[in-house]
C-alpha cells in the first residue's frame, strides 16, 4: 500500500518507507562497455544537405519535444513577417514531429499565402562501444530515427520544390 494506517485506523497520507532494492551482483548487458563514438548516417537525404542561399535569407528552426509551442510560434512568425526572409525551414526528429506539424499548421493559418513543402525520412544512429574488460568484442548498436522537414515559402517555390510529392499550395 502507498499509505499506512495512522493511530485512529485511517490511512495516513505519509508514504510507506520501503527499502531500496539491492542489485545482487546483476549487471546490465552494457556495464562492461563504454561509448567511444556516436555517428549519424542519413538513410535518405537529410535536411540541410541542400545548398543554402540563392539570394534568399533562410531561417532554420530545429524543434524539440521539450520546447514550448508559443515560443516557437513567436520566433517563427517574427521571421516570417521580416521582409528579407523569404523561406523558413522547420526540422524535427522522433517525438518532436507532432509538434512540428502543429506549429507549421498554426503558422500557415496565422499568415495566409505560405507555400509548404514537406519531406520525411529516417536517420540511422550508430553507437560504437569498446569493452572495458579483456576478452570481449567491440559492439556497434544501430537505431533508426524518423525526421521531418517542413519548408514554408512566401513566394512560389522553385520548380523542383513544387514538383515534390510533399508540396501544398497556400490556403
């Protein structure tokens, strides 16, 4: 039980003291290894691989799952309202993708006339571990992480951007 009985027989709100669990010689599978190198290998063309510029100022925002939506919205809308900024890129990986979609939709509603190009893909993370004890072999752990990139254009995007499957015309 989470609560213990008090003097009158009722349950008290004070938590029960529980002994800490002791690990009886059991170690996790990676206790005998240390991380040596972590690298990100793109599974598809990752966001940021294209050339920036073309006479345009590009604002890039990397969203996280911990960031507040209001903070992102105010920063992005101030950049969209700036006359010299013609293109805004929003990037997210993993759990932050749903926040990216929400932020992009709110920005498009508050500032009509924006063209949108959406790209999705996956990244491969490779972690290289080295044994701390002799007799063990090095280990490489691979995991896949999804990413999304949303590009918002004030003007009509170039032809190659417009022909992509993720293109959406303004509202």
